[in-house]
C-alpha cells in the first residue's frame, strides 16, 4: 500500500532529521572523565577501607545531641533543602513537557439582539427585533510535541542531573555543618579549660602574693618582690577577663550553628581528652566516590553538557501534533447532545529561519558554561586531595608536638614548684619563680590548645575523606520515625 505523499514526507523528516541534527558531541574532555589521582597518601597511614560511623566514635554524648539539634534547626541547611525542592519541581516540569498536553474550554455567551441587530423595514414600517440570544460552546484539545530530536529528553536529563547535584550539595552541607559544630564544640571546651587554667593561676598568684606580703611584713622579703607579685597578679586578672570574653565568643558561634538565639550563655565544657587512634583513610582512588562536593561538581558538569545538546537542538525544526473537538449550542443542555461535534487534527513543522544569531549565541554560551563547569570539577578534585593531604600531614605533626609538650609541661610544673620552694628558703630570686611559673602556665596552655587542634584536625580529616553522610541520613531518618 502506497502512503499518501504528505505522510511520506513526514516519515522522511522523522527519519532523516534525527540522524542529521540529533547527535551532539559532548563537551566533557577525557581529562575530566578519567581524572588523575595520587598514587598514595603521604606518610605512614592506614589505607584500609574508610570506616562508617566515625561521628559516633569521635563525638561524646553532649556533642551528639548538639549535632542532631543543628541538623534539625540550622537555618542555612534548611535553605539548601529548599534548593532540592525547587530542583525537584523543575524536574517534574521538564519531564511533563515530553507528554501530551490536554486542555478543556467552556464558554457561555449572551447578547442583546435588539442592539446587535438594530431595526429592519417590514411592510412599510419599522419592526423591532427584540430578544436575548444565548450561546454555549465547549472544546477539548490535545497538543503534543514530537521529541524526534530527543531535545526534550536532553532537557529532562539536564533537570535530573541538576536535582541530583542539589541532593549531593545538601549532603555535603550536612557534613560541613556537623564538622563545624564539632569544631566549635571542641573550641568551646578549649576556651573553658583555658579559662579554668587562667583562674587557677590567678588563685596561685594570689596565694603567693599573700605569702610574700606576709614575709615582707616579717622582714624576710623585700618590697621589689611584693611589687612584682602584685604586677603579675594584675596581668593575670586581665588575662582571665580576656579569656572570659573569648569563651563567650566561642559559645555564640556554637549557638548560631545550632540555630539558637545567641546569648553567649552555655554550661562550661569538660576538659579535652587525648585522641590518638589512627584514622582509616582508604586509597586515594576511592576518594572521588565518597566526596559529596566532588559528586555535585560532576553532576553539574553533566547538566551543563546536557544544556549544550538542548541549545543545539533548539536551532532545528520542531514537529507538533494537535487534535481538538468542539461543539456549540443555543441551550446549555443541548451541548454534546446532538452528535454534531466538530473535530480537527493538525500537524505542524516549525523551524527557526532568522533570529539574528540568538540561538547560535545561546549554544555558544552553553558550551562555554560547560567548559567552566569542567574547570570547577577539576578544581574541586584538586581541592579534595589537597585537603586530605594537609589533614594527614597536620595530624602527624600535631601528635609529635603534643608528645613533646606533655614532657615539657611536666618538667615546667616541677621546675616552678621547686623554684618557689627555693625562694621561700632564700636560695633563689623571685624573678626566677615568676619565670618558672610563666613557663609552666604557657606549657599547659599550649598542651590544651594542641589537644583541641588534634580534635579539630581529626574532624577536618573525616570531612576531607567524605565523612559519613549515609550515617547522618540514617540517623535523621531513625529519629524522625
């Protein structure tokens, strides 16, 4: 059976045009598809598979509660969640464009026939035409763009990649928030412990001043020692006030992360513990699969590449099929009652002819954005490996410094105690006591700060490794149930 000529032409168009214009070369280079990764991590590290549940092992009970509060209340995380909702709505919108669109219409019309018709001459006189005319109409239409070039499919693909990218961004933001809360929590405990050290030293200096003043009244000590002791005591009072202000600053930062109204009021934190257990870092080749921000950058690159295909195919013809049926009646109850429905089926081929280069420029912009997205992806990969390298190297250096200062703090404390005993026996000058006390205090302060840095760096290392986003999501889901 021979097809009519118009159907033959349509069939030829549907066969030839996709072959001519439907294939668009990807803008993603091989460098991005197979990025270079380091052969090994620096130093002596455990390269076995990264353990899940690091949060539960690292965080104590109070911090675990703060983490859950932050995940539920943090305003920035809630804003990023709205980005996911917007991307999901966009995905539904673009996916719906591939399906036929059905529309219905109903009109009711009434007009005054006397005004519309005017007057007419009948039998040599004027005869008025009076009355009201009613008209009712209804129609049903279907419109469907044939996606023979797969342009709509590419647009849906772009929206899908965008949606998945927003999900990865949310997971990365979750991990970032947990890391920030943990770091702020350890900073709060650090400031609390430093304040206690400062207050303890202030008490010791006050007790020393009382002993020195008593000795001065008895003629044992001289006035210089009294003045020196008072001067150091006043300086320490100033340091205590400064440390109190630093503690309030740390509390406010933590409260903001938790989504609370920041008032600087929070119970003091406990002393920092020493955490020296090694971290499993896995192989460098597995990092890209774990890092949510790298996955987000890759999905953004895929979305940009799909946008190139859409922009390219917008320059070529579109085929649209439309069908409609309608009916009109003078009475509402006569609609669709007499079988006099009118119907029509049309197809149209629309092609851009002249647009002053707008579509070509739009495609060029899409290609440029894809190249920029690829650069962003490669930069994110370099950043990911750099962060892990830095955290590993810093962890090793901090451990060595901590071990050294453990010995230094013990020796400095023993020297300070011995110096004061010798001063009371008249064997050494008071300036020696002050210098010994300062060294002991500085060593203890440095030790506290190193422990806080070890904990914060441990958090940074887990975050650089991609953390444990699945554990976060499962924990949230469990609590929601």
